[in-house]
């Protein structure tokens, strides 16, 4: 599991390609916000299936596995559970390094349950 911290004013999808580097997967699940040509191309270049619903403004919508997309809720629930940790919910840490360390520790704790 990998995390990249960004500023609150930056969009998450800018970190999609760096997160995918050197990863192996059969499929990459993401929401509509990640439906960009370069992200889909990066996913296909790694030999995985892009399970991302197309944005409404696409001229030619791509097909995606609707049933596999429903599995995305597992990671969404994990992020919801991480917010139960007070230090994550309030961003109490003074530095990005300590906040990232606490996020990683909370994620490990949740995945080991």
C-alpha cells in the first residue's frame, strides 16, 4: 500500500501515475475523477484493465466492468475507518512526515484486523 501526501489545494488525480509506477495489477479501480487519457494509458501500459467509469463529457465512452467496479467500496470503507483515528481526522500532526507515518500506521492496523 502506498500513500502520497499532497497539499489540500491540489487534485488527487495528479498523483495517480506516480502511485502506479512499478506496481503490478490485473485491474485498477478508480472513480470518474481519474478518467483521463494519460491515466488510462498508464494503466494499460502496465498490463492491467482500467475499471474507471467514463466521465459524462467523453465523446466516446469507454466500457468498464461494472461488477468489478463495485469492489471499489472496500477501499472507500477503509478510508472511512481511518478517519476514526483522531490524529488523521483532525490532521493534528505538525509535519507532513509525521502525518504520513501515522496514516501508514493506521492503514497497517486496519489491514491486519
